[in-house]
């Protein structure tokens, strides 16, 4: 056992604030708490959290774990301090042997208890200054744990909203095959405003949409839903894609609280084998030929939606039955520190299965660009004109 007197120091409030709560992960916070107190004041530390349903889980330990067996009080526990109605309790462990002192501190803030801190050491009992430092460290940890749980709850709401919206796009005409993919950046990451949509138009045409609301979290997901609803209403008037963007931009600009967004519209006409494109600050679409080779399309790019600047234009390109159109958000291709031209070249260098379905093509692109490990959310929409059976 180390010589506690030669090793112990009482961390200052600033030191505690610097070390505990460096991430938004509650388990990491508990491990930081245990590591700091073991280095400073204790021979062993354990942190228990109360999980859903009241289950208690030990999430962090440090030091001599043999000392962390259940306490055996030899006398009435002494109250050392009180915060939010939760006392510090101390006792002597293992009567008859070397003195081993334990201190229990509730991880609690404003009436909510998240768990408990157990600090144990041999030799001298915890002095008042040491008990106060333990108490302050527990309060700091509880503050960060509460923040982490509120953040996780917000992320869960946003992610569920995002998945529900993206998983239920409108139905295209039967003459158009589509496959959509939505990949959040990670289970603990803030959800963004990536989305895709399809809108049936007259004369067998379908409007395809991919958009990306700037920012992350619940607000971005809510704004994404608002964009989607407004676009459906505007697109139902069967305007040209650039005029849809113009009206959508004007409507959004009237709401100062709405976040800007990029958006790509493609109106596909299977009967004519053409597609009309319009972009509001979005990355260019790609088309993969029957042999699996890809190319980017030249589409005029206007400002993001919500600026009120307008200036959108449309461009038409042929789309053959054996070609696959790909629309996507920037998370699919962009990589930190990399020029966007390099990122887009990686996309067009992919080869999609020549004999596969449109879903196979979407999966090949997502896999080929390792979208599961992307640095941002990814939304992908692939489309292909349904082949018409030959006339008898």
C-alpha cells in the first residue's frame, strides 16, 4: 500500500474542474473522477451509477479494488457535510485490522441522484479539507452526468424524429425505382438535418429531393421537417425545379429562426428519358452508367435556402434506363483536411454492380466510401428508370 502522507494532495477547485467532465460521456466522467481521487487522496475509489429501472452499475474503479468490498461500520456514520440534502458519510472498515477509512458521497444535483462515490484509504481518516474536495469533485461529476443524460435524451428524440421522417418518404411513380439510405454519424453523436424526399408529379414524373439543414441536434431535425413539409406543398404545384427552390427560399427567408439549408432537386421524366436539375448550394449529383462507371453532372448552383437571394437555375440532362442517378449529402464524400475535388473524384472512381438493383448500387456506394465511419451524417438517394418490357 502506498504511503498516503507522502503522496496525498488536496486538488484545488480549478484542478477538479479541468480534469472532470472533458467529454459528454457519463462513464468517461466517472472514470475521470475515480482517477483524480485515486491520484490525490485515496487508495481505492469506486463510482456507481443508477441506471434505468433502478439498477445500480459500477462504472469506474481505481486503486486497490480489494478495499472496495461492502463497508462494515464499527460505529454510527459521521455526517461530514451536506449538499442538496445528501450527506457525506464516513466510517472505519475492517474492525480489528489496520484502520481503513471509507467515505461515501452521493452523486446528486438539485434533488436528482445519479449514483454514489465510494472513496477508501488506509491510515489517517479524511480531514475536513479532503472531505470537502471529495464533495466538490462529486458535485462537478454529478453536474456533467446530468448534462450528459439530458443531451442523450435530446439526441434520442432527434434521431427518432430523423429516422421516422427519412424512412417514410413519398412514393415515386411506379416507372421510377429508388433506394434511400440514412446513416447517422454515431449513436452518441448529435443528429443533423440530412434528409431525402420523393414527390409525385403529373404525367408520370417524380421530383427527387436531397437536403441538408445546417447544424445538429433536435433543432436541426425540426427545421428539416419544416423544410420537407414546405417543399411538398410548393412542389405539388408542378413548378420547374428552379422555381420550386425560388419559392422555398422566399418562404424560409421570412422566418428568421429557420436555419439555412442546402438542397438538390431532380425532376425525372421516365417517359422522355430526361431529368431536370436545380441546386441550392448542394454538391453535384452523379450518374453511374451501365458498365458501373460514374461521372458528375454539371448543375447550376445557387445560394443555400433561407438567404432570400434567389438566383436559381435549372439544367436538363438525359437519363437512360440503364443509368443510376445518385444524390447525397456532404457526409458521404467529405473528409477532414481534404480538398472537395479529391473527395468527389473518389466517388466517381467507384464501380457499381453492372447487373445489380438500384438498392445494390446504393449499398455499393455507401460501402465503397466507408459511410459507416463518416465524419458527418449521410443521406443517399439512388434512382433508376424502370425498364419497360419490349413490345411483342
